[in-house]
C-alpha cells in the first residue's frame, strides 16, 4: 500500500507528535501538553511558507516533515527549502517511505522556486546520515545551536 503526502490539518497534530516522540531523542523532549503543539501548528499556518506535511497510509498518519521556504541574498539570491522534523513510523522504515517523502520534498521545493534543499540532523543519528547521503545530500556545513 502506498503513502500519500499532503499538508497536515490541525486534527493531525496528535499523530505527528506521536511520530516525533517515537525515537530515542524525541521521547525525552516531546513532552509538552498537546495545547502547545496545537498553538505551534496555528502559528505555522499563519506564517506562510512554513508547512507541516504528513504521509498517510489507509487513513493513518505514518510519516511527517516540516518544510520552510527561505528567501535570501547569498548564493545568487537562492531560495531554499529547509526540512525539519523528518519521521517515518518505525514499522515502515526501510520500505521506501523516506525516499517517497523526499521526492515529495523536492517537488514542493521546486514548485516554490527553490534551488536548494537543506536540512540538519542530530549528529547521533548514524542511520539518518546514511539515508540522507544516499539521497545525494552532502554534509557541507557544521551547525550550531544555543538554547535561549
């Protein structure tokens, strides 16, 4: 059975949060009340150019990613697509869902006039790194974060 990707609806938020929490890193950090996630979803919807996408199989949300479009001056005024919060249900990993997801990412990015797709990932995710490199992503930068 195939997975279909679409923009998330507010009622998808609990399923998306469950996907975000379903791994070693997420289980310790996705602990907010659901109302906080709904508020974040509403804020994303108001911003424009900040999409939450879900992959659906037989009416069930089984994958998700966030896609944000960024206009900038560098790289000859390139428009970028930033991918975040990539998750596939554990039982479906290794079955091509991630590849179909990134085909969807690239199609949406091209349609939005982007010439570059970029993402960051936690350095401890060795399997994810292999997956992204297999898709043609190049680990070209070092990222930094600072909690506020």
